[in-house]
C-alpha cells in the first residue's frame, strides 16, 4: 500500500538541478517515494548490498558507466567516493548544454533530473555532499508520516492511535506488525547502532539511557546538567549526543523567540522528537489507554503538534521561522510561526476535547501587534472560534490550515 506523501508534488515540480537528494531517517519512505516519482523510468540501486557498494566505492567511474541515468541511488552515504564522479558527470552535462547551439535549444529549459539520491545517515551524508555537490544538487527532507498523511489514508483512525504508533510508514501499511516490537528494533538497529556509531559514540548503554531521559522531557526546556546528573554522563557529552540526534532529525531543538539573535542562541531550547511514536516507545508505553491518562500526555501531544508543523514546512518547501515564546513572568505560547515578514501565527497545544478559550498575553501583543488570536490545537473536535481571540483547531486540520498561508 502506498501512502501518498505531501512532499510528492514539491519534488516532482522541482527541475532546476540534475541531482535531487532526499534525506531522512531510515524507514521514513524515501525509497518508495523515489519509485513512485520515477514512474518506472528510474533504475533503483541500493547500497545496503555489499557487492554493489564495493564496486561503487572502489571504481565509481565504472559503476556509473554500467548504470546510466536516470538512477535512484539508495543510502549513498556508504559510497563517498561516488560523489566526485557524480560531480564530474553533472558538470559535463552542464557544459554540453552551454555549448549546444541556441537554435537547438528550447527555452525555458530547466535541467532534467538525472539522479535521485537518498540517505538516512545524515551525519555521514553531510560530510560528503557538502564538500562535493555544492550548487549541483537540490535537497529535500522527508521525515516520518504527518498526521495529515495518516488521516488521508486512514480516515477513521483515532488521534490517540496516531500518537501511540507514530509515523513510520511500515507500521501503518503492515497490519501484522506489533508496534512495540517494531519500534524497539528500530531504536536498537538505527538509533543505537547506525546513528551512534557513525558519530563515534562508543558508550551505547549510556547513550541509550540519555536518549530515554530526553524522551521524558518532550516539550520542556532542555537542561543538560539535569540529564547529566540523572544519567551519570558528563553534561558536555549529553550536549554533544543531543546535537547528534538533532542533526539526524530524530530530535528537534526549538529556540525561544528573541529580538536579539545572541540571546536567542544562548538561551535554552525546548526539546521534541520528530516522531511521536519514538518518544512514546522510549518513555516505555506499551498500551494506548494508560498513556492517554498519564501526566506525560500533554507533552506528548505538544510533541505531535510540533511534528506536524515542521513536517509541513519540509513537505511544502516553506522556510518559515518557528519559535516558542516565554517571559520571566511565566507567560508562554507553545509555538509562534512566521509565515511572512509581518505575519505570525500563535499556537498552543491542549490535550482537551473542550478547552477553555485563551487570550493573548499582554506582553505578547507588544511584540506582535498584528496577531489577533491564539490558535488552540486540540486532539479532536471542530474548527471554531471559542472567543474573539481564540480559535479551536483539531490537529487533523492543521496542515490544511497552514496551506492557506503557503500560497
């Protein structure tokens, strides 16, 4: 079963580069997306295969001559020697185009995509691509399924089920899978081994402990000293490991809004996981009902809302700044999103079917005079005005709501 990805049209319409690079965690659907995009025109090669990987790494020129484009190259972080050869081929294509007589050109003539590369190990991939394919490739970031994507394919699904399972596509397309076992295997094979080892992390048991402590702090200001105390790992190491998880698009560090850039960068960010299912599993929940009545549910739902916003930004190519807002007096708004130079949206996540209307804090209005309401994101319910300053919006409609600002 193919779950249509929101990023599909964005990638398909992009024709400015010969190479497209689709980045995201393992099992997020990159290969399936490329197959659908290719319409049987692209040949797929996966570098998880050792023999294929060895040829591409030891003799990239021969490998590419044996496999002419259009090509989908999966898990390219394992073949860093291939990038220089791809650079050479792309530059030759450009040169041919420049030297083609003008009478033979059809204008406008954007570059036709010749190679689609996927990579799940962002640490290894960034080292190789950033040095070789600068200006020659366009990047797309595909994470796990958004709430919108799941609901469009499974209209009767409950929000608590989405929160519990998360967005790894195979969980939704293979009913025979046991969610907890699948996520346990994913954490062990991908996060604890692939990600950690590529970053040179040797203390895997300590890394796992820090990872689970971080999951218990979703939606909170990250205090590295506190995590260090609870884990027995040095604070500087906790900070380094969190940075690795952030670069790997497993956790997301949300910065506070500050008019002064220096203040923004030195103040503590709030920590979230890109995928709610991973946060839920790392917290230890194995059933939906206890999770939904636990003290952790508010933070987990806030995590799900954050994931929906950042996945929307990636899927629709929107470079919208996103922050949280908090004052020393305790006034707070979970998320503020800038959709245009003078346009901001203010969101609060509330795990409640019948939330009370909220008002915008007085201090907030001083910074954002054009914002006239706060948007309460709820697990279910209808989109409706609770008051002149408060709009209730169920999370299942959040993506469609944001589309109004992306035109």
